[in-house]
């Protein structure tokens, strides 16, 4: 599993998550011609996924963490 190497201030974390989302979108655009079913990845919780399934999971995971960071920032004031 990938774990954060250091804690970031909330605004910096949200900006980092947005930048990661932009990089992910750019990667998906570049890979649009690739058949995702040909490539397999092992997920520690869900087992073997094809590349397309992995990217869908990645997008959901990104949105979830961004929402958590923004909710915590709004609570902090």
C-alpha cells in the first residue's frame, strides 16, 4: 500500500489532490487508445483488476479523499 510520507497543511493537501487529478486525467487521455483489459493489476483489497477497473477505482478514491480534505478544512474554519 502507498502511504503519505508526511502530513500536509489542509490547503496544500487539497492542492496536491487537485494536481494529482489533473495528472490522472492527462494520463487517461494519453491511454485512450489502449485496451485496458489486456493489462492486470493486483489490488490489496479487491484482488486482480484490469487497467480500466483500476482507473475507475482510482477516480472514486481520489474524489473520496478530496471530499474528506475539504470537509476537514471547512470544520477547521
